[in-house]
C-alpha cells in the first residue's frame, strides 16, 4: 500500500505541474490574445468550473462502481488527448468557440480524477491518518504547482500553444505512472450500479449539507488565486506575466515546504476549527491584495495565502471523507468536490465581474468583498463544529 501511495503522489506532482503550465494563463490568452473582456472571461471560466463540478460528482460515483484506478486512468488519458487538441486549436487559430469547447471538454473529463484519488486514499487510511495522507497529496500537488507556472510563464511570452502541448506531455507521463504502479484495495467492493439520484440524495444529510455550503463559500475565496489574482497582478499591480508565474511558483514552494509540518501540527485538532481559522487567514490575506503593488508586496500576500491553503485543503478533504458511510466514499467525496467546484466557479465569475466594474475606480474594492466572504465561511465552520462527532472531526478511528 505504501508503494502505491507514493505512486499516487508522484503522479500528482507530474499532473499538477503539467496543468499549471497552462491553466493559470488561459484567462490571459482569452483576454490579451483573443480580446475578450474580463467579465466575459469570468463567465466562461465559471461555466467550465461548473461543468467540472458535475464531473467531480460523476467521477466519485463511477469510482464506487468501476474502481478508483479505472476512473483515474480513463480521466488522465482522455485529458491528455484533449489538451493536445487544444494546443493544435490555439496554434492553428481555430474559432474561439472551438477553443473554449475543447477547454470545457478537457476540464470535464480530467476532473473525474480527483474524487477517485481522494476515495482511493480514504479506502487505505483510517480517519486519524487521513489528514497526513491528504497533506502529502497537497505537498505533491504543490510541488507540481511550484514547477509548472514558472515554465508556463516563460512559454506564455513566446507561444501559448506550446503551453498546452507541454501539458499534454506531462499528463501522458502521469498516465503511465498510474498504469504501472497503482492498484485498488484488495477486496474492494464495487457498488451495484451507477446512481445519479443517489449522488444528489446525499445532499439531504444535514451535517454534510452544512459542510458543503461552508466549503462552497471557502472555495469561492480560494479560487481568487489563479484567474482574478493573475489579471489583477498584471493590470493593477505592475507585474509581468513571467512574474505572475513566479508568484504561483512561490505558492507551490511554500506549501511544499510547510504542508507536512502543518499536517502534523493540525492532525489532532478538530477539523472544523482548522477550517474556521484557515478561512479567516484567507479573508485577511485577500483583503490586503488590492492595496499592494510590485512583486515583493504581492509575494508577501502570497505567502499568507499559501499558509491558509496548508491549513484548509487537507481539512476539507478529511472532513468530507469522514462524513461518508462505509462503501460510499466516492459518492460523498464526489459530491463534496461538486459543491467545492460551485464555489470555485463563483470565484472567477465574481472576481471577473468585480474587476471589470469596480477595479478601474478602486482596485481594492473587489478584494475587500472577497475578504468578507471568507469571514462568512469561518463563521459557518465554527457553527458546524458542535454537531460533529469525534470520529468525523478526525480525533478517533
């Protein structure tokens, strides 16, 4: 099992490095190269993230039915092919509608992967070990995030198409790693049939619904880092595209350097409390962004954002897995991912709208509003805490 865990972590490094090569710069491509206003870009990325949220739910349900490994492999090879096609579309100057449609398709099939991976970890780790296991998954992802954007920023200044071809190559390597080194848990019990109605009925669980709504608010705040922050940094804070890539690489580096220690320090804390304090740190960090200019100042804000991520990301994954009944890990992690993606979709939509209509007058206004959403998320997690058992909080097996 330990060897398979490290295979999953290695594949996460490669996959995230590849995705981070291109995804943070797609908004810049649409805005700078294709001339779309940021409000329209925000709407498109919102739609893409909503579609990805649906695929999270379906991916989790399918992983209960087909097995975690099968879903991860199918998602990875499909994403490899579609991102290569996206590179060809950008290089060939295809109509904008075709470029966006391919991007949507790649995001949809690719996001079958995360709930299957998170469910695979839940299958192999007891509740008290999940914070650490998910923490290592975050370390792996952010190691990839530290590698990808710097190279992506370099390529973006020369050829957007090359970014997507490089992403496709990275995803193909990830697929090979998974095919050779990952197996489902021995004796894994598949669900009898696929059930879309069962997936959505899970939302009627009162504790899970409360958790999902709080996670939606928090992920709307977290989603500001990629698209709204990158555009703000270039347009209002005086950064170049390559400096934006370095900013994202700093995020990945901080998480890699601190995630393991953070997981060890926080594993014995109630996970709802970790999420509440992490939400407050996000709120403070983003509220300051609009007042900053230049790379050093934004780098300081990024360090604070990264430390908030260290706290909340494993806690979100752990709490969603701990709330799931035995045998339905995929369904619950899939629905959790779906609700998180609704928040992630709302983030770029609101961020793009605010930047288009508020930032020209006062660049700090959107970021103060985002900080307010973080405060609401914190209050929600604090209210949820007393309703959770010690096992659900990750305090006992």
